[in-house]
DNA sequence: GTTACCAAAATTGGCGCCAATTTAGGATAC
DNA sequence: GTATCCTAAATTGGCGCCAATTTTGGTAAC
C-alpha cells in the first residue's frame, strides 16, 4: 500500500473539464452571455464530446450556464435582482454564525486566518486572477469553518459561485481590492477581540461591498 | 388564468428520469444504501443508458447518491451529524426572514396558505406518500415566498432534499404527522397575528421536530 | 431595394457498442 | 475442510456515429 496512485497528475489534463470551464467563467475568460459551443470546448480543453456535455450539464445544474434546448448553452447573465437576493442569503448565513465563530476561535485558528489573509494580499500583486480568487475563497472557507458546520461551508461556497462573473467585474478597481484585503484583517481583529457585533457588521459590509464598515472600539484597539 | 397547461403529463414517461429517481429516493422506494445498478434503472424507468447515467451524475452532484468509481452509485446514507447541520442551516435561513414574511403577508396570501395547509391535512389521509410530501413542500414554498426572495426559496428547497430519506422515517408515526399539520396552522395564526417572535419559535420547532413549540399568547388568541 | 423562401452547412443531442475493471464462483492445492 | 488462485460473468464507463433541429447565406420574386 504505497498510496501514491491518488496524486499522479499526468501533466495538466488530469483535472475534470467541469472545473476548467468553471474557472474560465469565474475568472472572466468566458464572459457572461458567451455561447459555449461544444466543438470549441472540445478543442479548447482537448477532451471528448461526452466530457464536454457532462460539464455543461453540471454547470447548468449549478445555474452557472443556461441551457436552451436545441440552441446550446451560454454563460448565465446574473441580473441585478438575483445578485441582490444571493447577497442577502449570504449575509443571513454568515452573520448568523458570528457568535459561534467567536466562540470556537483559538489562537491557532486565528494565526491560520492571518496567514490566509496575508496570502490574499500577496496574490493581489503577484498572483493570477484565479489564484487571487482562490485565495479569497480559502480565507472565507477557513473563517466559516470556525462555526463548526461543514455543511454550511459547502452551501455558502455553492451559492457564492452563482454570482459568477461578479468577482472580476467587482474587483476591477484596485481600491476595491485593497479595501477587501483590509476588511479581511479587520474581521480577524474583531474575532480576536471577541467582538461579535463588530464582526457581524464587518461581514455584512464585506459581502455587500458597501463602505460603511465603521470599526468598533474593540476592533480599533487591536490595530 | 385557467392554470391547466402545466399538468399535461402525456402518459407517465414525459418527465425527466432524474425526477423519477429523485421521487423514489425521497419516498423511500429506494432506501438509503441501495446500489443503483444502471441496467436495473434502465428497465425500471424504461429509458436508455445515457439517460440513466445523466440522472445518476446529477443526483451525485446534489449529494443524494454517492459515486464510487468502477463500483457504481448508491443512495447516500445521511449520517446524524450532517442531518443536524442541515437542520441548523434551515433554521437560520427560515427564521431570519420571519419579520419579512410578517411584513409582506396579505389577507390573500394567508388565505392561500390556509388552503395549502388544508391540502396537506387532506393528503395525510387520502394521498400517496409522494402527494403528501409534495403538499408539505408546497406549503413551505408559499410561506418562504412571502419573504420576497425567490433565490432563498430555491436554496432551501435544495438543501431540504439533502436530508433525503428523512421524510419517510420521520413521518412514520401518525402522531408526528398530525403535529406537523397542527404546526402549519399555528404558523399561519402567528403570521396573521403579526407575531414575529412566535413565528420564529414555531418555525424552529417545526424544522427541528422538537415538541417545545409553546404557543405565544397571540397565537393562542387565534385558535 | 427589400423581403421572403429555400437549401446547405453547422450544431446539438440521442443511442449503442466495446474495452476496462470488478466481483463471484469454482477448482485445486495444502 | 479451508484457503487461495484463476477464470468467467457482469457491470461500469469511455467514445464515436448519425439523425434532428436550427441557423445562415444566397437567390429569386415583388
């Protein structure tokens, strides 16, 4: 039982086509509205027709692309209303467990979060769009994981993907990205200070991307 | 608005195989742990191999069945921990919008809810397991819809399915079903009385299936 | 010049076959 | 009598072909 077979990525292909397409949608390589022709994808990702169709079917189940019978699949255009509703759901879920996150936070987990926040900062400059996006995901996953509900982490990850092209369009300005980075550190500060109310406010402002994340006293004390 | 066109099932086949399998899992025809052999499903639902495989792939994406490479698919066994976590998420989401539901409730929507609650009561006696299950779903959909967030309705529907075999096992006793029915009416009462706190308590007790749904004064007043 | 119709090219989508892997049963050796 | 190995049956899963539908471009008629 040498246990070596699970991580033998041949060269680059190994990964599922679904993830490849998903990444290209999330990073904006395939913008909203694009028609995803099966032949093009076949050549682009060097895979077979059934693989392409499985990927498209999965993505349409996730509501990332829309399927029009006998016409094909195109990248979903998230309208304003739906995006708003998804934000509302995220705010409800992530603020609801703020007290649990504070409760379960340990010095080790806080250190891990600081590391992830710093990794996000680094990727702002040095990383690709995808690496940056994934660094953000990793931070929020770790933060949510503190609530102790692994299923919740999955649900939030799923609904977060539904805003799809949002990351690219929302992060186009450097100012916006830098504020996101600062907010990450402020959230950790609030967590360390056990300031539940402040943490909730920060999470809501971070998701809504509104500026009014007035830091509480305890959060300021940390800085 | 004759509203008749949506129910034109040609004979029985018309609908997607995925839904057929889903129903059989939810109603307990295919119990947790069952291995879903492709040939069997092919014959059972009178469809082709690719259709079966697409259905199985979709259901495994929804985490209703588990896929073991080169072994096949089997109905997922929802362990206690996961079921608990899913309940927690539902409680968070559905109680969080209780105030919105009260705010948006109109005499018409309340009347519609009463009708759906009564339909559930009727299906307890006269309906099949599936009809009963769907009557429950319809009631909760209509109730959640009051919050004005259609995306939320979808998300809750999705995560509700993840408890899969739960409906059958939880509703095996008549006492349990009857209490569910009563709780439906109590929720409408609380809604009509604009008793947000009472509604939240009822929703939580209903989801958790705990007995302590002590009715508030305003809810009692209605009865 | 514009519109309508027809035909050809392209694209989607259904279906079945065959290779690879696994499982079960039987036979043989200990 | 039991355990192990080998063979055969069954099941999964990858792949390609062909029919059905749509789109586009051209032509002809008004």
